C-alpha cells in the first residue's frame, strides 16, 4: 500500500491567520511545528494500518515548511520548489491512495485563509465546473487513477471536498468563525482525530472512485484584474474572454493542466496593478 500525502499549511491544526504561514512572520515557526505534527499523526496511523511506502509532498508556498528533523522516519519528504506539478509532484499510478492534509476552501468562500493558489486567481474552472485547490489536485490524482481518501482542515474544506468526493474521510481540526479565526482542537486532540480518520480512510480506499474528467479538458482561470489576464493569455492556445478577466485554454490532460496553470500564474505575476 503506497500513500501520497500532499500537505498544505493553512488548514493545519491551530493555524488561523497569515502570521503562521508566511516565512519570517511571528508565528511561522509554530506553524511549521503544527503542520509537521499533523503529518506525523497521519504517517504513524497509516503505517499501523498497513501502508508500506509514504511520500509526503510539502505543498505550501516555497514548499519547504515541514521540519524534516521532526518528520516520522516512516515517510520520505518531497520539499522545495519550483516543481512542474507543484502540490502534486511525485504522484503517479503506482500509488494506491492520496491524502490532502492542511487544505483550505477556495477563493471567495467562507473558511480559514480561503484562497485559490494565490491572490491573483479568483476562480478556476475545469470543463466549466468551479474548483479550488482540492478539486484541481484531486482531478490531477484522478489522471493516475488514484483516489483522494482523506482531507484535513476546517469544516469548510471538509464540505467542499465532500461535494466532489462524497465518500471521502474528513478530519475537521477546526471550525471557521471567519477567514482568520476558528474554534481549534488542541494538537493532542487533533492528532487523535487524524489517526482515527486515517484508519477509516485506508479501510475505504476501494470504495472511492478516482476523480476523472473528459479529455481534452477546458481550463479557465479567472484573474483578479485585467492586466493579469492579459499576461496569462500570452500562452499559445489561450484566449481572454472579451469583457471578463477569464483566460481559457484547451489542454490535453491534467498534467498539462497543471503546467498551464503554473505558467499563467507566473505570467500574471508580472502584471502591475498600481
Ligand atoms: Zn498553502
């Protein structure tokens, strides 16, 4: 049983605002320990439930947040950036299941630190269906026939995940009360919850269908402002929908989708607003 874990930071235990997630901010070192502890609880439980190989992909910001010195020895860590497939780098069809830990709800929705990839993106659509990071990454996993069996984070991402994958196991480590506040489980309690949810998720792997979409797929990204959209539309094959900030592109498969999104995001980042 081979398990892939994509670990983001915003949805980790006790993390409620950017001071925990931005390198150099006053709570960032605490955030790293909290994120690492969540991952360790899941790795420990997954090994006990029969996982034989576990790859953890650090999936936040520059992707070097997890404290390797404190990581459970039963996992390997994919860290650093850039990576062609970013949060999903390293996943292939040899894996039996994927877990998304520390995830958050999509841009414009309630939930702790809700956003989609960066402040430049308002919405992403795959074949017309709006997706956040969870859906985008779950469709990438689906390309390899890998089901996403567990999500951890706040109550809002749990709901977003269930809308796409109704049978997914969820570990709700906090309940959002605004975008930067939540009722949080303390680490010892959330570790218990994460262990239980891992056990349940691994028992249900065969019940969960990989999230697959028809190909070629249409990727549409709605940017925050026109300058960003104009830059993103430079990509060959992409076009800006008149009167909107939406750039749309037909791509071969979810691998190309990921690289296209990253290229658009990087181009959009060069556009000045004021
Ligand atoms: Zn993040």
